[in-house]
C-alpha cells in the first residue's frame, strides 16, 4: 500500500520508492526515507500529509505520498 492510504499514528516500514525521477529519489533519501526505514503519518491533509521520518517531521504532497510504498 502507498503512504496516502495508511492509518494516522501507526508506524510503517518503507518498502520501496516507486519513481523514475532520480532527483526525487535523492531528495527522499536525504530526508531518511528509503527502503527499510520506519515512517509514520502524523496527519492526513487534503494537499498531502505530515510524516515523521527519523527525528524530523515533514509535510509532503499527495503526489509524493503516492510513490512511497510501505508495509
């Protein structure tokens, strides 16, 4: 399932980043969002969601949340 579909407040593990955009992939990697890392959706919003990755909180848009596959 993708990040847009997950339950708020529950920790998931990033399974894959489904994009061919190397710049986007590098950006997510710099945030600590890569395969095997835990991620938690703090709040879903109309424009995207607020996520917790490692010790940071980030607001990501719905298109970006659609390419992050979790388990």
